[in-house]
C-alpha cells in the first residue's frame, strides 16, 4: 500500500514572516495518488464520522478516476462549505478516525481530498444547481456562521425564501473573525458565502437581533426563525491585572487581526499591540492561532501557558506541531495567578505557579494541582487569554419565552426547536463551543426540522 501523501507547506522560517496560507494543497497527481489508497469498503466507517453525511467513498472514487468535477458535485450534495471544512475540520477525530486503513497504517487523507476538489471548483467556477419552485415560505436566520450558513443553504435548496441577519459588517461569523488568514484565507470564506448567496440566500449585515430588532418582530414577517449566533463571549481567568493595557481576550486579538486586518496597519485602520514577549493562556486551537499570529506580528518570544501537559491539550495535533515548528514555546503545567504592570499601566510581568496532574475529572483529563512554593515570574509585555468562549448574554433579549441554560446556551428539543414556538437554534449557541463541522451538522438537522414545521 502506498504511503499517505504529505501536505505541501510553506517553510516555517519563511511563513512566520507572512500571513499567507501555510498548507499549499495537493496537486492533481497527489490527489489521485491519495484517492487510490481508498479501499472502497462495502460498509464505509468513514461516513459515520462525518457530521454532514458526505458520501466519502463516492467522491474519492471520482477523484481516483480523475473526474474532479463530479467529485465536488458529490460533496456539495451534503456539504456547503467544503473548502473551509477541508482546511479546519478535525478530520483525524471524525471521518478519518473510522477509516479502515487507519487500523494498520495512516488513514486516507479525506479532509485534504475534500479541500482539493473544493479548490478545483473555485478555480474552474461554481456551477449553481437550478433553483426549485418557490414555496412561499420565509425563514429568518440569525447569525451567518457555520450553523446559520448551513441552515440557509439547505432551506434555499428546498425552495424557501431565506434571509440571514448578521451583526458584524461581513458575513461568515467565526470563520471570518476567529480563524487566521494563514489557516483559513478570507477569500476562501468569501467564495463559499458567495456560493450560498447564489443559491438564493439573502444576507443583511450590521443588524443585531435582540437590539435592532427582536425575534418576536421577525416572526410577524417570517414563518420560522433559526438562531445560530455561536459562542463569541470571551471567558476570563478573573485574576488580578486582567484590566492592564496589553491584555487581550483571544476574541478581540483575533478579530482585530482577521476581520479587521490589523496586521496590514496602517493600510487598514485597526491597530493591535505587537508585543515582543507574548504569553497566550490556554491550550486549544484558538490559543495556537493567537500564538502563531503574535509571531507573525513580530514577537521575539511567544509562550503557550497551559496548566496541563501537552497530552491533555485540546488543540489539534497538527496545529500544535505547526506552532512548535514556527518557534512557539510551550510553558506546560503552569498556571498564571497575577499580571503585573509598569507605572504607565502596561503589562510587564506575569506571576505563575507550577502544577502537577492528579486524578482524572469528568472529562477524563487529569486535574491540575498547584505545587506548593513553586511560584515564579515571567517577563512578558502582552497577555492573550484563550480559555474558551460563552454565548453572548444578548441572547436573553432576543425574544420572550426563550429557555436558556445556566451556562447561557439555548435549550432545544429533539427537533432543534426552542421553548418559543417557531424558533429553532443550533451550533455553539446550543452545544457550547464546538467544531465548524459539528455546527454544520446541527444546522443540517435544524433545517430538516424547520422544513417539516413550515410545510405542515
């Protein structure tokens, strides 16, 4: 059996000086060679690991034949954001995890093949399926992230009129503000959003539901509404010094860089602190994105400060390896306890304590425990806190009768409907922070439920 095709990448020494995409994508020859590794199982396990139910063996077989146009048609039947999923999905824990080939060697590179055919389609030009007969039904979608976009596309393909309301000035949600250019180029997101619009979806930006207009008011015009506003409220550690200049939430730091192009300042009028010694607190993908972005802004030293070991880090292994290749230093088993500033109120130091791992908690990860008399100080000038996000409390003002859980997420039933008749929800606003593809899966399930509801 042939070896798995490696992904061509920018050299680490060069890429830390630019925001260009790190992974360069397969050539046609590499894609065909990788597709030939697929065993075309009679009972493909890979499909059960795909939240949006892509016919994986079928599209890979088309690639093997060199029929890339038909391959993307197969993918597009179920996945409306293939170029995005092929770049940021944790496919090693989803479709590829169930690849039979992976039991003895490396699994088929399903995610990379999906990216290949999506990029092929973009270069050749999108072919939009014919629009179905209009049903006369209207659906309002709140939020244009992965869940909202998926709901919109699914319902538009069924003939319903869909209008998306986005609070920011550009659609895409976390895909635009949360993921750096070097991992997900914004032109890719814009192209995928353009495809959704060509399906007949209308998108209105700069409208904050719950402030500009309520969901109750939307229901006077629409037959149903879907809330897919994600989880964009940053969490803080609540330690002294978080109010100092030079302390960012990862949300603000990445939004300035990604959506507002601060790395191109002053061409784009959005400044961001370009620290020389940067500490990023957290161990997930957002922490890796923040650390790698800080390096590209010119930082001399960037540290990932994480209270557990590398084994417990929730970030994708690929992202951890890329960060280390680029020079990010892992400061493991370390917990910040206080941020100190200079006489002008700018970050100067960070007090920390060393940790050790105890017994596993409910999640299966070992509990970090502070070691007595292990305190030490790090000299840093910028601190980025990337320990997770929560739903925005504005949710409670969207509509009356909306049941919200203690952690701020919206409660839904088995059909994605909230406690408010005709209002559905899905994605991070329901599940808490999850992956792009999981939010898309939630959007697909909600679209089925909405279609059934408004077709009664």
